[in-house]
């Protein structure tokens, strides 16, 4: 049988008997270093959040610019993204600016598949309203004409 360990029996390999020493516990240097590192991590997270917000604003502005350019050929410029299934990043040059040649190619590809999306910019011509040609031919009434018509 084994004998129970008594209080007088020495314990081998006891590493917990000595108090921990080191800069983390003995002095305030380690604690202040941890605080400083935490401060920098917080600043890093804030900077990353601001960067993400700025990138999303830039992407939104680029999308509006591309939509405005595409609306010269499309009835609704946003159709390039919704129906054309094109991402903003697909329409940018290597510097990150809107690439008009790529946009034109994407718009043409969309119009080949869906010609009804084309903007209707053809003039209607004379539809019975006053037009520049018709008004130039007619004489404008004068006050004398009004008085003549009043006597009749």
C-alpha cells in the first residue's frame, strides 16, 4: 500500500512555491506597456473603421459618376449595375478612376442583350405644339389686331 502524503513529506518539483518575478508583476513598466499597446490597438481599429467608411463613400461616388456617364446611352444608368451585373471595381482603371472605354463596352454589352434599356433621345419632331419653326412663320398679334377683332 501507498502511504498518504503528510504535511511533513517534501513536495518535489514545486514551481509554485516561489513568487513570480518579472517586469509584468514586479514593476509598473509592463503594465504601462500593456496600456500603451492597447491604446495603439484602439487607434488602429478606429483608423481601420474610418478607412472602411471612406472607401465606401468613394465607391458610392464612383458608382454615381459611372451611372451618370452610362445614362447617356441607358434610360436608367443604374441598370448597368443591377441588370448588367457589373461591379464598380470592374469599371475602373489601374489608378482607381472611372474608365470610360470599359464603361462604354459594358453598356454596349448590356444593350446587345437588352436593347429596350437604351435611352430614348431621338427628337419627336412636330407634335402639334408650338415649335421654333412654326412660331417663326406665324406673325405675332399686335395691339392693332386686338382692336380690329374687338370691333367685329
